[in-house]
């Protein structure tokens, strides 16, 4: 079961890679694969047992898979130090503003929808 | 150390499985530490990264060699990114009622989070490579890394920016949101999912079921939108 789901995932990834080379050079292969799988799920209307098992298994270990690429920071220590304050300021401030904006906007829109619902 | 010991040590350090071995070991230790303490700053990826850099420096291994010896792990990142379509599909089924509020918030707030980050870093004088790395900071790591690489940034740095953003958002997000009068669980979840991706989603789940579901949805939609639109936008502007 697990292997069948894994085969599907690899198949969609390879399909994505082929499309990336053929037409869509601005989108990475795995992203195209994800969009294709999503479209496939929408058409099918449900997630099959093998696929959900394989996806769940892989996603559970996603943080582990991200460790080796993250270690690559050691190569860029100098650039980080050079731009440290610009980076810290940009990350912190933009997070703060957009987080509050997102919450506020969603709350307003929900309130408005609720009021509309009462009127009609 | 006598020569045979040294030879054995060298053989172990340069074995093609050494990278996988230490990564697995360190990650499990970091995970255990996080589960024991439940302290947000102890994100397993962040802790493992720091410890592994220390180990590599101590053993005198280059990042290139470590990278080659962890091929077994990194090759799985592609199929795992594809697998993100499954939670996206499952979450999408939940929002029928709040479809328009969700969509509008996602588009406007997602745009703001991305543009503001890049604009601020540019105003503070960061280089172009850093700007491109910063752009996908609000998205879940595998997507952010792919996108950063695609638009001329650095995948490794993107992963770190993503983590820092997520941890910050998860720590102070809920308090701040309540402070400005955002009470609806869906609104709190959306805000956390859009800006603080997976870490924010975990936090939203602690707040409640509905909040968690919206955070997960916001995270997956934000990821897909960024993956599709950001490379296009960069190609158009540059």
C-alpha cells in the first residue's frame, strides 16, 4: 500500500520535472507535480488509501528532510553577518504588520458576512 | 592518538553514510528535547542545524561532502513536496461557508507579507540575493526553498528565514491578535497560517480545532499561491 502511494508521488514529481523542462521553466518540478496531484484529487473527489498513507508518512518526516539543506547556512555566514540588522528588522516588522493585518481583515469580513446573513 | 585509531576515525567520518547517520541521530535528540520541554525556541530543525554545523566543523568536513552523504534524505524532498497536495485538498473541503473572506484575506495579506518583507529589507540596504531569499519567508519550508532557488536566492538561507518567521509568529501571534480584538477562531487561524506557516499552524491547533483547520488551509493555499505567482512576478519585474 505504502509503496503504491509512493510510486504515485514519484510519478507526479517526474511528470512535473518533464513539464518544467518542456514548457514551464519558471516553476520548479516538484511544485508542478503538487499542482497536478491536486488537480487529480479534485477530479477524483477523494484521497485513496495508498496515497494518503504515503503522503502522511513522508510529511511526518518533513522536518528531518529539511535539516541537510538548512545546514547549508554555514556556507553563508559572512553574508548573514553583513546584512544582519536589515534581515532581522525586515523579518520582524513585516511579520508583525502582516500578521495583525490578516487577523483584522478576516475578522472584519466574517463580521460583515454575518450581518448580511441576518439581513437577508 | 595512535595511527590505527586515526585511520579508523577518518574512515568513519568520510563513510558515505556518515552524513545520514549523524543527521538521524541529532534530529532525534533535538525532537526529544523539544517534546520534553515544549519550548517554541527549540524548533527541532533549528536545533539540529546548529548542532550539525558544530559537528561538521569539529570533524573538519566541508558542507559539500556532508551534502553528498545525505543524498538519501534530500532526494525525498521532491516527492514530499508533491505530497503537500493531499492536506491542501482535505483542508479545502472544510471552508465552503467562509469561502470569500478566506480568499480575500489570503490574497491581500499574503501579498502584504511578501512585498513588505522584501521592501523593508531593500530599504535597510540588503543585497539582491538576500531579497530573493527573503521573498518566500512566509511559506512552508520545502516550497520556500524551491522558490528561493528558482528566483535567484539561497535555499539554505530561505529555510532559516522561514523558521525564524514561523517561531516569532507562533510566540507572539495569538496574544497580539487578541490585543487588537481579533476573536473569531477562523480569523486567528488564518493570520497564523498565512504569516507563520507550519509553526503557526501547530500553535493555532493548540488554540482550538477551528483555528487549526483554518491555519492549515491558509498555510497550504499561501504555499501554492507563492509557488506559482512569485516566480512569475519576479520574471515580469526583473
